[in-house]
C-alpha cells in the first residue's frame, strides 16, 4: 500500500493513533510540539501533512487568533481538518502555495518520513518560514514498536527521517536544531488489536503474533525537533 492509498481515508491513521499513550514521565509528544511551536507567539503557521486536523485543532484552541493553514496531499484529510474549523488546503510537501517568508512557524508531525524528496520539502519549508522563525518536526526512532514488529515476523522500521537521522537532514537547511527525545507506549487490549495495528501500515509482511493474556504494552520512541 503506497502513501496515497494509505491516507485516502482516515481509518488506518485512526487505528494507529488510538493505541498511543504518554511514556513513564507523562509527556505527550503533541503537547511538547505545541509548546515548541507557540514558544515565540507566532502570528502565522503552516502545517504540512495535517492528517485529520487533530494537531491543528489543539493549536487553534491554545491560540485562537492564530492564522493557521493546514495542508495535506490527501483531499480526504483536508476535508476532515477543515471540519475542525481550521483553514485547510490540498498541497504537496515541497510545493506549498505560499510566497517566500510567509509564515512565522511551520509544523510537520509524523510525516516527513513519507516524503519522496525530503530535501525538497525541507528547502520549501525554509523558503516560506521568515528569518527567525521555526519548524517543529516530529518523528519516530528506529526502535519505535520494534519489539512488536520483530515478535510478529517483521523488522524494525528504518525511515529516511527518524530520531537517528532527522537532525542531520534538518541541519542541511536550518542553522540551529534542538531535539527533545520522548519515550511513549502503545497499549493493545488483545492480539487482534495488535495485528490490526501492524496490518494498518500496508506493508508487505505476513504478520503473525503469538497469543498473549491481558494487555500488551509496547515501547515507542519519538523525537520533537525544533529547527530555525
């Protein structure tokens, strides 16, 4: 399943999102990203890969007067984001419908690993962010759900924009990069839920998982990057 098919509707995304909880220290990656995005009280923000608009809605609630544009390559995701009350448009990462120096800040949460030309997307974000502005980018590490994936017959998921390689990619376009690494956890009520999560990725893997009693908790690894 390619990215276009994966996000043609919201079902796969919602299935994966539903299992995640903060880690042992109670920190929520979206809240950490929200705080980083609003740290300098921006007036204008663009988000790429907005999905259903969940983060955009959190930003709107925290900063009601903010000029926020949510974008996504999927028309269905833009429809859902717009339904939350934010301004939303269909746009490809790397081809934002904005002039140079148009926004104070940008957000890219759990999506840069999907972009076919990462450097083109980052260069375009650098183009539209005003001098002194910031990009907040969230991604997973190579160890994210690795124990579940290997137990079910797969391998750890290594991507082109991760906790391990994301900083180097950002430094090719931004002078300063700060990172916050977070431990998160996924909680599966039963084997069927865990298999449904794995199968929702659309990978060509015959996922198999031994039965288990009670809930299964799996470690996640997330990094919130702030670049400017």
